[in-house]
C-alpha cells in the first residue's frame, strides 16, 4: 500500500509532480529527471565514508580522494536544481568532514560547521567514544534566508541574575523552573537520538531526529518553501517539513525505507508534534517541557 504512493519517474517531471512525494529509485538514475531551480533548502545525509549496511545494500569505505569524488558528483549534480538563494546542509562524521567542506567550497559559500551531540553510541577501550556528528551549512549566494528567532533554545537558568529592582534579568520564572531564551549556537547538545519508545523511531541505522531537522527547516526556509532530500532514508526530513508547513520531496532507493517514509507521513496527520519542540520553542534536553 505505502509503496504504491511512491513515484518512480522515467522521464522529466514537473515540481508539482514530485511535491509531497517520495521518489523511489537510485539517486543517479533519478537526478536527470528532476526539474531545475526548484529547491529552497537542500538537506543531504549521504552515506558516511565507512562500511554500513542499509537493508539490502551496503556502502563500502573508500579512500578520502575517492569519497571526495563521490561527494563532488552528488553535490555538483544537484546544483541545477537549486534556487539562486538556496541553503544547503550536509551531514558528515569526523572521518569525512574535511572532504565535505572541500566540495562545498567549490560550489557555494560555506557559512558554518554545526556539531551535534549524539548521546548514543558504543564506548571504546583504546580511543575516545565517538558521540558527535557534523553538519555543514552553506548557501548559494550572499542573499539567503535565515530566521534566528525561529530556532532559539529554552535553557534552564542556573544563575538567576536580577536587576536592581529585583526582577528577573533576561529569564522567566515558571512552575517548572527558571528558563532563559537563548540564541542558537553551532554546538547542539539538546538533540535526542530516536529510541524504541519514541513514535518517530524506525529500524533505519542512521536515522536523524525530527528535532534536528525541525531546527534546520525553521532556520533556513519559509512556510511553503521546498525542502529536498536526495538520500531520504526513513523520511525524517519529509516528515518534519510536512509538520512545519513546508513543501517537500526526496529520493530513496530502498523499498523498505520508502514505505516507512510514507507510513510516517501518514502518521504525521494524526500527530503533528515534534519531540523537544513546543509552543514555537526548542527546549533543552531533559527540561521536562517538550520532552526534549
């Protein structure tokens, strides 16, 4: 049932055809059929440069140069699809972060490197535990959209300063404690990786949290903008975009994950909430509000 909703293009398509759809197929095969200049926000979560099995397919680790060539092919191939003021976010880990930056700098203006804490992960006896990932933020031009007010973080106040009259200084007193609304930085420590009891959890081995995508989407797109993900996985970017009133589409080659995406999009109609995001505010992890 869910796979029947997916699109499998064999000729060039219009934006209206792919809007709100999961495209089932291999990225390189689908790319020639995509329309030009339709993407406002491009989110790429490609296979990292390590061995990983994705259901029926595997990604094999390559040399740094070979992986850089892969990234070059992926990103340069998508350039005609981007609007002149589009924003780009590319995920990586420490092993391939340098290659991502090199490729982005050839084609765009690199704005920042975000580091987010992935609190899950195995410990290591002979090395430091790897508990972070990178997200590179770039834009196609100096004219780009960024809404900092939409992505401020609510943090618990540890030192509740007051002004000379005794009133709270830049913080609010609530029944659950004292909180301050802060500007977002490029270090994200409030993201919870989906676990078994969370509605958004799937069996995808590298699933990104909806809260992470919500922050990117709210910062770098307007309501009604098109969010596109060419390595869709289990559909987190599409689900978050739908919940936040953006247009969306993405490509996934695995039938299982494409079906999971369609199932999650259906579930989003019944439950449009995003864990850790409530009342238009992102809450720090374990705040007790927003279940972050």
